[in-house]
C-alpha cells in the first residue's frame, strides 16, 4: 500500500480522526487520556493508535507503564496538509449540525 493510501485508510475511522484531532494540538497525550476522552477501551484505543502509528501520523513514547502519543514531527508537509484539511472540514461540518 502506498503512503497516501495508508493515511486515507488510517483516517477513515471516526475514533482515529477524533484521536488525531486531540493529538494535532502539538502536545503529547497519554493513551489513558485518549481512552477517557473518546470513551474507548484500552485494547480498542491501542489498536487505533497502532494504525495511526503505522501510517506515520503519530509517534509514541513509553513512560513507565504509560504510552504517550504525539503528532509525528517528521510527517511530510503534504500529508500533514491532508490531515489539517480533513480535521478542518469535519470541524466545520460539526459546527453546522450543532
């Protein structure tokens, strides 16, 4: 699978897009925070984060028993622009509905 296809597949899931929206702030977030915010089990969240990591969108760091995630700082700018556009469009869509 080519890199763009991996990214599009990774962001096709609403939970993964919601996780990216949290991580796209540039900060580092514990998987426990993502679980609580997205109302997801640990195993489900881990699977989602693995998909995002394999697509190159996020990186992780172990901190004792916790895993912390953040936006991949080395993400190709064109791929980052795709994520920016998707998150912006989804945010606009949610505001219209609300």
